[in-house]
């Protein structure tokens, strides 16, 4: 049985339905992109982690939705 794995450092470090781990660095999503996505619900914000945009609960860092691999789309 052949095993396929991602190179070190390439595996996703987050999952929808779980808290964003403390060591994961995230960045704000530019306002023009937020306008295209629509405002997030109260208590949530969009963040960028690598090539992914996550919808994250502000207080708990719970990831509730994601747009993955933007490099492939753009």
C-alpha cells in the first residue's frame, strides 16, 4: 500500500469545527475581499492562514467555515 503525504510544513494546521491552534499565524483579510465575501456575522471575522480564508469566532478562535487553496483559484 502506497502512502501519500504532504511535505513537512505543508499540512493544514486547522480544521473546520475546531479551534485554531495557538501557534498558527493568521492575518487580516483585505477589506476589498471582505466586501466581496460579505460582512461576517457578529462575533466572527475572516482571517487568512497561508492560502486559505477562514471564518473564525472572535472569542474562541473556532473555525466555522473556510475557503481553501486560494492560489489554485486565483
